[in-house]
C-alpha cells in the first residue's frame, strides 16, 4: 500500500519507523522540520517537500500532528490537499484531537470523496517505537477494515468502533487520559502526604507498584517515587496541558463536572509558569510538594 505519513514528532517518528521496518508498504514521510526526515532515507522511505507532495498518489494518509489547529490547517474546506487525494483515499488521524474536530473531518472527507478514520493512540513515545501502543478506530467502516492491519505495525491492541461518529474514538482517548492524569495526581499527593507524615517513600512505591497491573502505569510510580521529570521518553507538561484542555472542553460540552481535571490543569499552569513546560507531565508533583512546604 502507498502510505503518506505526515508528522514525525516523538510519537509519529516511532509509528513511521515501525511502518518502514515492515517492508510491506511504499512509505513517504513529511515533517515541518526537514531534519527529522533524514533517518527515514536510510529506512527506504521517500521524503516529500510538502504535504501535498506527500499525499499525491497515496492510498492512506496518516497524520501525527500536534492538535486540532495543526490538523485543520491541512484539512479544511479551502485546502488544495483534497485535489491531490485519490478517490476513496483514507485519512487516518492518530493525533489526540477534540471529538468535535474529528467529526468535522469526517464530514469534510465525505464531502470530498475521501474517507476518514479517527485513530488516537494510547502510550508513551517508547511504546510507539516498540509497537506497543493501544489504538482506537472510529469512522467509516469500510476504511477501518483497510487501516486496521496497517495499525498493527505500531499498535499492540486495536479497538474498533465501526460506523460510529469518528469523535467516539477521541472521546474514549480523552476519558483514559483523564484517568491517567488523575492517577498521577493522586499518587503525587500520596507521596507528598507520606513524606510529610514521615512514611518512607519506598514503602508507598512498593504498595502502589503492586496495585497497578499495567506497565505503562507502573512507569509513573517509579517516576514519582524517584522524582524523575525528564520527558525524553514521555509527554511534556505542555502536551499534557493540551490534553487537559480537550478534556475540560469535552466535559463542559456535555455539562459534566470533572473537578480533578480542573485541579490538575491549574497545577500544570503553575508548573509551566515556573519553567517546567518541557518536563514530564508528572512533574505536577513538584507543585504539590511546594504547596506542602517541601522545597528540596
């Protein structure tokens, strides 16, 4: 299959590498910063100069961009990109975008003779590179049948929502991100309270680690215990704050209070104002520690 992959950030680079390593597809990549495309030449991928050049002739277009704005900057009513897409070509968006944005894209593609599938992924960048992601697919049922086998190149598990509104996949992702962010917040508060009460952090870490079965969640027990805030293999505070905005907006649209999300967003804002924007999003624990008078 001819595949165009747009966006080679931390998550996108891992997924695109997994696709290239299968050797099963003719892959063309594009990234706003050209330096990130260099390694893909060695993997046998074609390098495009611009998005339209990338998608010309592609049967499947995968976008791994930043947010609603970056995706809709390419795919909008006035975009020339649709003239370059093949009839019935599929756009698979793996970016964490709002449900409303996903639904708009679904309608837009249908009006232009192409097909849209929302496919947000769950996992950190290291899971992306190791093909260990969990993915949710919603949208055009015929397109889902085509893209599901492709997704298994980088996703360990793929959950399907055929013939549902595309935004359902994004709503699922936001609910899970809300759970993970809330878990990080509660564990950070637990470690901080324990420290104030004189409880050894290693004892709390032992209990929390044994309580969580998923490796991706256990990672945060160790990070919080050791106060590791490097974001090289994880999500930055800025990216986490973007997701919290999506969660809060989605909740407001259906009049559902998510009080913990409001607390986490406020701590993230505080962290970003203190220059922690490029640290792992679990560094909100440092704000909790500051408020408890723990400054070391």
